[in-house]
C-alpha cells in the first residue's frame, strides 16, 4: 500500500514560504482566468507533500513541533485552475508519498529523478503555445543548476519561484560567484531570462 509521510525540515519560515506560494498560485489563477491558456504547475523539488518542523525547533512544545502542514504539492493540488501538475522528486520515499496523495488525480504526473535533468526535459517536451504556468524551485541547498533557468526562460511561458538558503551562498561563495557570473552571461545571451518569466528569487536564512 502507498503511504504518505511528512518530511521533517525548516521552521516557521517554511510555513511562510508555502503560504506565499499558495497565495501566488491563487492570484495567478485569477489573473489568468480569462486567458485562453491551459495552466500548469511544476514543482521541481516536490518533497513528500507535507512537512513537520520536527525536533529542529527547540523552543516549541512537542505537540506543536509535531504538527503536520500541507507542503507545496498539496497546496497546488487545491487550486482547480491548474489542468496539469508535474511533481519532480529524487527520493523514492517521497515519490511513494506523492503517489499516495495524487492517486486518482488525472491532472498529475509524478517524475522521479534529478530536477536538474527532468525539469529541462519537461520544458522541452511540453507545447508552450497553448500553456502557461508556474514553476516552484525549492531545493534543500544549492543543488540547482542555472541551466534549468535557461530552459524555463526559453518557454517564455512560466513564472518562477526560486528559493535557496542564504548560508549556501556564503559557504560556497567561490562557486556561487561563478554561478552569478554565469547568470549575468545568461541574461546577456538570453534576454528572455529577464522578461519572459516573472522570476522571484528568495533567500532563506535557514
Ligand atoms: C525543501 S524540500 C521541498 C519541499 C516542498 N517544496 C514543500 O514545500 O513541501 C526539497 C526536496 O527536494 C528533493 N531533492 C533534492 N535534490 C533533488 C534533485 N536533484 N532533484 C529532485 N529532487 C531533489 C529532496 O528529496 C526534498 O524532498
């Protein structure tokens, strides 16, 4: 039997994050409701579908720390306007959980594997002339490749939420300098990166 499970990560900021994404998805659905496009949602680092702060929040009581919250996947599923939802995840356990959550929902395609590869393949596979959508890029650390931003930009059809931990920037300053330079180069070569999509890049202090 497929079993859903809650991942342990983050803290209050994770709740703010998923609430911000959910509000954006609902506003996006409203803004696009009169447009002749099929709306899609792509969760590139989908998680298991729900999460708990776990023992990471030392100032909380046990009951509060054990509370389970709906993750980005569940929040997106609740937005009817999305006609297709793609969940990319590399962990087998999370894939099992996502299958349990989405079972029977014909809008959902669950893609197992590395988002740095699978998201690019997905952007290239779908016909963007009749689709518009939102991509949520929510890795645990700096495991994303700028090449995925290029693939997203080429669609000229996707809004992007891209999160990364601020600690990853200063711990990997040298590597990130290269990435940021690469991004500058990307914007010059590919101005689409700057205007084809709304790109929200958020840093968390976790
Ligand atoms: C911060 S969690 C996602 C949380 C989820 N967006 C939410 O709000 O409920 C990041 C997830 O990315 C997955 N992951 C890590 N590296 C990955 C990769 N290269 N490709 C796909 N998924 C990956 C992890 O297994 C983890 O479940």
